[in-house]
C-alpha cells in the first residue's frame, strides 16, 4: 500500500514538472511564454519597437516547453535589449510604465528565476538593466536641512526623556 502511494506521488511530481510552463511572476500577475513581451503598442516607445519585435520573435520561435531555447544567451540578450531600451526611454521621459513588463528590472529578475527553475542559470550581467541615459542625474537624496535636523533631534530627545521620566516614576 505504501509503495503504491509513493509511486503515485512520484508520478504526480514528475507530471507536474513535465507540464510546468515557463512563466514570469510580477507581484500577483503571472505571464506565460506567449505573454512575456505581448505588450500593447502604445506602451512600447517607437524607438524600441524593432528591439522588442526581435525579442518577441525569439521567444515565440522557442517551443512551448523549450526552456533551453528561452534561456539561451541570444534569447536572453534580445529580451534584455528590449527591456533596456524601454527602461532608458522611461528615464528620459521621466514617466511611470503603463505595463509592469515595460523597462522592468523585476521582469528580468523573474525571467532569471524562471530560467533557474528550469535549471538554466543566468548571471547578473545577463539580466541587469543599466542606466545609460545622459539626462539622468542619479537618485535624488532627500536630506533634511540643518534647521530641520535640529528640530527633529530636539523633538526626539524631548519625547525620549519624557518617556524615561514617566516610566521611572511608575510605582
């Protein structure tokens, strides 16, 4: 009886692996192979259309269960090229993406994870998007001015000392 249950468990586990589809998860959304770069035309900047068209063709030319094709260097490079172009355009225009797959570092991380799940390891250089835009001046570091810092420290000290005095006088 135990052997039969074990055999069924192994069969179900192997069937699950055989029928597993290549997909990228972004938050709560799951994008399967046919949807990876199936982005509406208005979300893709015109200057990136050819890059994304080539990447989409590379993905579609891979069979539905051919993870080796989806994770080979040429395919990954074309997907990263499309994402890099859209990422640069988003920075240049200073806008938020209309679609979570547009210029998305989480998309590339999810793609890398999907390849990893299929036993094809991608390096960080294969999936990293780089800021190449000349108009980008780096991340903005919001620093409190000196006066604001003094007021914040004084308020924190006042609240801390008040709490210590209250707690020390409890009996």
